[in-house]
C-alpha cells in the first residue's frame, strides 16, 4: 500500500483541492504539529476511497489555538462549536475540521498519536497520518443513528489486523475493552475466512475478560450507551434513572457539555424537529439531575 491517498485526491473538485493544499502548505510552513485523518487516513490504511469536502486534521488540545490562528491568517473563518473536541475553519464552502478529542471526550489527542504516526503525502505535501490504532479506537465509539463507523473498523481490521500494535490498542480501550471485543466479533462475522487477522491471543484475552465478569459491578446504575450515541440513550439517563457515563466523575464531560452535545445530535438526527425538541428536553433533565459541583447523579422518576 502506498503512503499517499491518491484516489481521494482525484475525487476532489479543483477549488477544494487548491484549498486543501493551501491549508497543508500553511500549516507546514508555520511549523504546526498536526496529523491527517478522515478520508485520507482511511484510504491510507484500508484502501477505501470516498468523496469528502471536509479535511480532518488532528492536534493536541494545547495546539489548536495556534493552528486556527494560522488558518485565519490565510483567509479562513474559524470557530470552535464544540470546545470539548472540535473546531472548524471555513473558506468558500470548504471546511477543515480541527480535532483534538472525540465527541464523547474519550479519545484525547496526546503525544502517543504523534509518536506512532506514519509518514506520507497528501496533494504532494509531506504529512503524517493518524496511526491506524488511534483511528480505529476513535471510530469504534461512533454508533449514532445517522452515522455508524463500524464498517470502517471492520475494513481497518481486514487491511491492517496482523500489523496493529494490539497491546497499545488494548491499552487505549482500557476499561472499555467490550467495545473493541464487539467490533472484532463483528469482523469475524463479516469476513469468516479472515478471522485469523485478529491474533488468537487477543481473542483469548478478551474472551477471558468476559468470562471473568461473572457478576454485574456494584454501585449506581450506569448507562455507557451515551459514549456510543449522544441521542439514542437520552431517555435512559434523562428519565430512566441511569447515570450518564460521559459525565464526571464517570467520564470527562461536565453536565452542561453533555447536554449541549446531546442537543446538537438531536438537531442532526433524521428524527426531525419534533424529535430534536424531545431530546433537548431530555438533556435539560440530565443537567438538572446533576449536582451543583458538576458530579453526575442518576435522575429519579
């Protein structure tokens, strides 16, 4: 496999191509530390070619201000619509997504992303790509009604399974290893003749962990579904009495951030305005069910 994303490049329109190349050149010239993800990375690792109007760049949280300032200096309009994970730079209809975490706030970009990045070129500009392990890790949690990245995870396992750093991947998932297990089981279903691309030792380790979970954990009832979809489990955390796993101390979001993120998902979901308003009401109840110091507590009926 080449170290470039040639097929995706060829699908770009002329204006978009020039914008993306100008963006890359500006970031390289300014010495901004960034990684390329999105459609270009998925082609780099899995060979998938798709149309894109968004250019995904990943940065450490501390570097996003400098990156946005660099793009503003070359004529982009910049904003930070979701301060917990995403900023944007726009120019004549084309968009650069500046990503420093995941939507569920679980996959913060840290030094490890850069230590294991791979080199290549995009539009003739030397770049580094998000590592395959971090790409898979962040995509594994995207299970919205309107967007499910499970197929990308399956394709990554098919293309890169034997070469992945599985110890690092298991460490990335940590206590959320069940999410990885679900994806590798699905991979074996999709490609039964290729199951060995996930090492036997990994499957044995995940199976052992599952077997060791003989009893449910003690403590409050928790819904981790909100780490996978910001809208589809809103009823459980808003009305069903479950603690929201996104919210401190269980997760990394404040109640207000979780509520805002859920409401944004409701507006984007195909349920329409009525469904969006219902989800927004639920997120307000989630916020009100939290303590004043920002600690999540299960709501009561």
